[in-house]
């Protein structure tokens, strides 16, 4: 009797799991369609370009300092040689610090811009999933193969557009 109950419970659990609804979305396509995402991407790109221009100017100064040092190092006293080496090393250190600072600032800015957008995407997916009684939503960018499942990208896009429009009004 215990074996029969065990077998029935296993069969029932497989049956219940087989009835789970699975859907998928194309999150990159959804993000690309958002005005706020495109605006954030442009602002991040501008920040990065400005930072690269600053680094290029510093690199030019550093290269000039190296060239000047190489040209005069044979004519310098040991004390002056040490002073000039320290100047070049300080400039090199400033270049590296600026590079690291720009990387950190870019990452922080990217988080500031993208996190609210990703939160809206998550909210839109959850809203559609609850409405359609879907148990699992997979992203097609990470999906290797799918024979079944419902594409809810269109519905999520509508919901996400509403959420994005509200967020843009608040800014």
C-alpha cells in the first residue's frame, strides 16, 4: 500500500511539473526599444569618450616627458637624474590613477543609469507572467534550444513602454 501511494505521489508530481507554463523574452530587443536605455547608452558613451580624451592628453604628456628625459639623462648629475626620474614616475602614476578612476566612475555611472531600467524590465516581465499565469520566463539570449514556450516579448514591450514613459515623466 505504501508503495502504491509513493508511486502515485511521484506520478502526480511529474504531472504537475509537466503542466508548468514556460515563456521566453528577448530582453536585448526590449532594452534596445526603450528611449531611456538609448539615452543612457549615449550618455555613458559620451562620458567614456571624454575620459579617453583626457587619458590621451595625459599619455601625450607622459610620452613627451619620457622623450625629454631620454634626451637629457646623459647630461644630468645623479641628483638631477633622480629628480627627473621621479617627475616622470609621478606623471606615469597620475596617468594610471586617472585610468583607474575613470573605470570606476564609468562602472558606477553605468549602475546608476542601468539599474532602474533593468528593474522596470523585471517588473514588466513579472506583470505579464502573473497575468498569463506563466511559471517560468527565460531570456532568449541565454537559451540554447526551445521547442515549446510562449514568446511574450511583445506583451512585455507594451508593459515596459508604459513603465518607461512613467519613469521618463518623473525625470
